[in-house]
């Protein structure tokens, strides 16, 4: 039994590195981005997610999200994800917040604002740190619906999204 555990621990990084942008992330392999809560008339999204393979073969998610409408504050984070049985999964990490960048009213946050926003957002996600969030995508007409689980427990909310091209002039805005 112990040998099996050692083999699993040693091969897990290899399995994560070998995971291409496929399955639910296949459109990302073609350069597409996810636009969550799209406003078709304004060409805006509440969140834009990009996925790319890193040098080690792992998958990195860059997420740009509105965290405040007034004043307009946008946060960008980068975190690893894995594909597991058709789900996109990640674990919340404190370092994701310590490396987050922000814009305030369209301008880069100054160092004091950045420190304050990182602290505030870090406190907001603290209860989720270390917990696994997995998301599944189902198609609904031309859009998709993202549904999540937290440590395997279904979450009540869902979000609509569409796949967009980076050249289509969509932006993150309230």
C-alpha cells in the first residue's frame, strides 16, 4: 500500500504536466477566452479567463475580474488549474492574492492601493484557501453555463459565459 502511495505522489506532477488544453478547455487551445456574464450590447464581461500551458506543461489560468463597480476596480490573478474527469479544478491559494494586480478607474493601482486591495481580497478568500473548486461547463444555446463544486459539494450559483476571441474587443467592466 505504501509503495502505491509513493508512485501516486511521484507521478501526479507528471500527469498534471501532460494535461493539454483539451476537453472543456479545448477552445482555449485555439486562443479563445471565457467571458463570464457577458453584456452583448456593451461588449463587456464581469470576468475574462484565459488558459495557457506553462513551460512545465501545467495549465495556468489568468483571470481578470470586476471586484467593485464604484469605483471600478478590476483584479487580475494567475493560478494553476488541472483537468480532472471533464472538470476544471483548482485550489485557492494565499499566494494568488499576494501576486494579484489591480486597476482602479482604469489606471494601475498605486502601491498603497495594491497593498490594501490584496489585504482585503486575501481576507475575503481566506475561508476558501486550500479547498478544491471544480467547475463543469454545459452548453445552453450559443452560451455556456459554469457550475461549481467546493470540495465535491455542489454550489447553488452558476454563471453564464461565452467563448470570445481576443481580437473581438471585449473588456472587463462593471
